[in-house]
C-alpha cells in the first residue's frame, strides 16, 4: 500500500509539474492597449525546491527569454535541461520564458520582422510588461539571458545596441543580417561603450546562408577590434558556424555560447595552490558581482581537494572536503568524495567509516542507486 501511495503521489506531482511547466500567462500590457501571452517553462527542480523545509533558503533561478517558435521550443527546452542538470554543466538551471510577438502595425512577415521595424516597441513591452510580471510571479534571480534564431536573432542584436541593461547575456544564432534595414553593422561601428555594457555578454554566430557572410565578417572584426577588452566585464564572441547545416546553428551555437560565456564558473584550479579555500572564496565573491547572485563553488573546492592529493598534500585535501561536509552534513555525494580523498591519502580506515555514514544517509533517503554504489566502495576497502 505504501508503495502504491508513493507511485500515485509521484504521478500527481508529475502531472502538476507538466501543467506548471507548460503554462501560458496572459499579461495586460501597460504599453499598448492589448494583452500578451507568454509561455513559461519551469526547470525540473522548481517544484521540488518549494517542498524544502521551513527556514531553508528556497532556490531562485536565472531566466532565459527566448524568441523561439513552438517548433524549436521543445528542442531548446531539452537542450537547456541537459546542459544544466548538474553543477559542472555549461548553463544554469533556468526558467524559460517565450516572449510574445510584438508588432508595430499588425502581423508582419519574416522580412519585416528582420528589418527591426518593431524593435523599439518590443523593448518597451519586454521592459515594462513581461519582465516585471515574470519577476513578480516566479522565483527569479537578477540574471536574465535572451536568445533568438534567424530573423528573431536580429532583434537580439538590436536590444543589445539600444537597451543593453535589459539582459545580462545576449545570444544571436544565425541572424538574418542581409534582411536588416536598421543598420546593425553601422550601429555597432558607432557604439559608445557606457557602464550599461559592463558585465554584459554577447554571442553571435554565422549560419550557412552566404548573403549573411559579409555583414557577419564586419561584425566579427568590430568585436575583435573595437569591443574586445575595451570595458571590464564586457564579453563578445562572433563564431563562424557556416560549415554546419543552417538548422544546426542554434543547436551547436547554444552549446558553444554556454561553454564560452560561462567558462569563468570553472576556474583553473592551479591558481589556488597557495591561496587554497580562501582564494576560491575570493574568486567566487568576484563572480557574484558579475552574475548578481552567488555561484556554487562546491565543484571547485572538490577539484582543489583532488589537486592537493596529486601534490601529496593529503592533510590539506582532507581539510577542504571536511569543511564542505560541515556545511552540508546530509550530503551523500560529499561523503563519497571525502572517502575517496581519504582512500587516496592512504587512510582506508577513515574512508570506510565515512562511507558507512554515507550509506546510512542513503538508506534513510531510500536512494537505492547510492546504496549500491557505496556498498561496492566499502567492499573494495576490505
């Protein structure tokens, strides 16, 4: 009976999660006399964190705003889920928000959309209607990303030029630059870098259509000559992906953008050889200034412990892991990592005791996978 009830609860939770993750929101616009519909996709852990114990910090999430159509949306969601499901993944777990289509004069075809004729109105709608609504109704971090593909990517570049403070990260995949009538290239040539561009990032890639090659090359040159290293915290990338199929552009580009734009979350561990955990903590305090929220440094601390093992600084390695476990005493994972450090340090007896504590936690949590894993590790130490 207990198992049946558990299955029913899991099924109900899955249904609720599915409904919440696919919910359309209707927003009464303050900018124009109409309503806008936005779709909100929540990460898998969103509902789980709502069930945290009273007094615990409830997780808040960065937001990825997208101009994606329904046809691509399922792929984007799957990619983001995969690219953020562990701490060392290239992206953060994020709320995905599908931005509404904002038009200046009724429906527009792709040529009108790519020309930038409705960009100013769209920026105002995003700034005054959509973003405040999402921040009010969902647990968001003050870190916003926006992405778009093809004609929609033109608008990403336009927002970066007109209102850079609106988003922290801009990703323009295979923009239809040849269709632009707003003078994107010229506007980048004339761009004056203000503090609004500090701690902003722009990723641009070239698709396979030849007509976009020339304006892309001009932008790539501008990125490298006028923008590179000119303002602290401003990061720009222009990558040529024209060798790939046009439809592969946003798929490959999203991975490439994540790995490049957020690489500083995974620093080279050698730089902390002398400064140790204090150095790691200082480094991640600086990242907080860039991202606006605290970045989890656990993986870097674990890497530091293994780095100390490689240097045969076993006491330092164990101290790093012990400090982590002190902050999260119920972590099964950290028990296994500490035991591994102890084993590599030649302290098999300590490693065995640590694994036994982890095994008890795994049994209490009914984590059968962890129980099996830890039992095998204990057996190796006999």
